[in-house]
C-alpha cells in the first residue's frame, strides 16, 4: 500500500529513474514516465527496449523519484511485464491524465507498448530524513 504523503509526491513527479540489471550484471538507468495506483507503480515501454530485456532476465529493479532534493523517494520492486494494455483501463487513463493525453495503447515506432507493473518490495528511501 502506498501511503498518502508518498502518493501525493508520486502524483506530482513527472519523471523517475528506472534502474534494471544488464546480463553482465551492470546497472542500466533510464528516465521514465510513470503512474501509480494504491499498491503499484507502472511504466509503459517498448517490448524491445533494453530495460524490458533486462527485466526478462532479472525482475528486480529500483525506481528513484525526486532524487534531486533532500527527500528522495526510492523504491525497490519486482516487475511483471504485461502486454494486454486494454485489460488495465485505469492505468491507461492515468497515463493520459498525467501526461497530456499520452495514449499508451497507440503503437509506437517500435510497435505496441507493454506495461511494467512494479510491485514495491520495500522503500529504500521514503522521503524521510535518512
């Protein structure tokens, strides 16, 4: 469950840093757009992206939000790759609301997008003083 204060900060943040692990065990960090619901964080991506390939081999990732200030949010999560976007209308609508009509069900230059559902396993930094 994502508590109220964190939920508000997630709603305001436009970009997060998604870190996955390459097959050679080196980190791969990229900026992503994201949304959240009561329990999970969601990222839309091309199925041919490096981050999706990494997740197929190792489903453990971290997502850093608001990292430039004194109270960053950093979540550690496990990822499920979901390719049936219409089955998640709330997530589709959340992306459209947050990102000016961005329709994740529209094919990109690389084809249809997939959803990455990040199930938070723990907050490494939760915005509180460390």
